[in-house]
């Protein structure tokens, strides 16, 4: 259902059961700028789907299965997209 909210600009999914498969359902959100995935089950596998959301500018990924190594090349290819992994 969230994937049908076409004018959504910010989405906070922290501490939910969202997975890599759920991220693929968000690729139709053409205005999404900020996505909070803190403390979810997403992994490196969701990064390619996140890169498809051209309006996306910032993704919070603390306490997820996403690795810093996996986002390095993706950030190089998408200089306007910032991934925040925390400490």
C-alpha cells in the first residue's frame, strides 16, 4: 500500500519488519527524498532497488545488514544519494 502513495517525500520505517523484498515495492515512489530504515532486516541486497528511486537523497541504515563496503561504489555512482550508517 505504501508504494501507491505517489507524493510521499519522507518515509520512516525504522524498527519495522521491512525486508529487502519490501524495499522493491517502494521503487515507484518518484518523490521520496528521505527513507529511515534504522534497526530493520534490510541487507546489501536492497541497495540496487534504493538506487532506482532517483529522487532519494538520504537513507538511514543504522543497525541493519547493510555493509559500508557495499555502499561505497553505489555512492560513487549516485553522488546525490547519502547513506547514513551511524557509528
